C-alpha cells in the first residue's frame, strides 16, 4: 500500500529542513532542505563548497547539524555517529570506499557485522561463521547481478576498481533498510566500470531502494537520476528532473546564472509509489 499525503504525493522517506552546519567561520550548510522519496534515485549536485557533501554527511552520521531537523521514515533523527545512522537503516558508500584490501570479499561485506557460530563456539569462544558469511555474501552479489566476481574468498586488493566499488555497494544494499547514499561512486573508474556501477544503481531502484547519488558527472546524473537536487551556497537552489531541464540548465543553476521559481521545481515525483 502506498503511503500518501493529502495532495496524493508520496511521503518522503528522508527529509532535512533548515539544516545549518558551520566549521568555525566557514559555513557548510546555511538552512539546507532535502527530500528523498521511496524508490527514487535523487542526485545531489553542486559546485565545490556548495555543501553537498556536508549535507549528506549529516545523514550518514559523519557530521551532526548545528540546527535544523531531519527525519527518516517519519521519525525525527539526529545522528552523532555513523553507527547510529546505520542502525536507522542508512548505509553510505564513501568515495574512499572504506574497504579492507587484505580481507576477502565476504569479510568485507560483513566488516563490523561479523556472524558468529551458534552455541558455545560463538558466545564463548567468539568463533566466526565464515561458511555462512561466504554463502550469504555470494547471494548478496548474485541478487545485485554482480557476476564479475568469481571467487567470494578472493582478497579485495586483487579486484579491479569497479569490482571493489561493486563490493562496497553490495555491502550497503545488504544492510541498508531505508536509504543508500553513494558519494561519487564512479570518480576513479573507467567508462566500462562506471557503466556497471550505474547499472547497480538502477538495480537498487528496481528493488525499491531509494538512493542518494552525489556526483559531478552530469551525463551520468541525467542518465540515472529521477530528480536532481541542486545545492548552492549551502542551500537547496532547485530540484529539477532530466525531463524538465537539461545539463546546461543544471550548471547555470549551480553557478547562479539561472534561478528556478518554486512553482517550476519538481519537489516530489507525482504518482511515485513506495516499495
């Protein structure tokens, strides 16, 4: 059943209102707003210093806002650690990936969430259930259509950049129950591997998982995003779609050369449904 507002638009799965974050005299966010709806890919774009990374870090638990409100699944939240964000169902894949190269794929998927054997072996001797982790890790990769990884016991340091990114995305998809945030997921990848990551994002949307995508790559943004949040000077300057505006418009809004009236913005996807 779709949860809707009185105007028949879906209820956001994630919101931010009036978010403020300062670092000394540097203003990261200056009354920023954001809305993410069920089952959509929301791209967040902006020039350097626009506050897009700071905005997302408030929801990943890396930063706590100085003012403003945040909600996830209708509940007021304030994350002070990444662990708290994960407990609320928000998984973030940072640009640095945060994978452990020396560990195998299964161990990376369950890093910090290791499964222990049942009974005394797990509770007393703290033995890990490596067989179960490998089986379930292989299933997670299969569910996302990741077929380039042949050996689940393979060390991550032996994988290509695209395969490492796939492992990080698979980890987020395995444990993110509400939202997945991807920070510049194709920044260090080639054309072929970037295309595979974009396919993974599309697969996540197909499973009903809402995704926030931070990217500077305009062609990729316009290829995969349902809506595009334009961040400027620490605030939301506009929300547009690939159907309503083109890449030149997006760049013009980012730089302040073009302003978009509230009535012309697509703040909510009409007719969208929750998964």
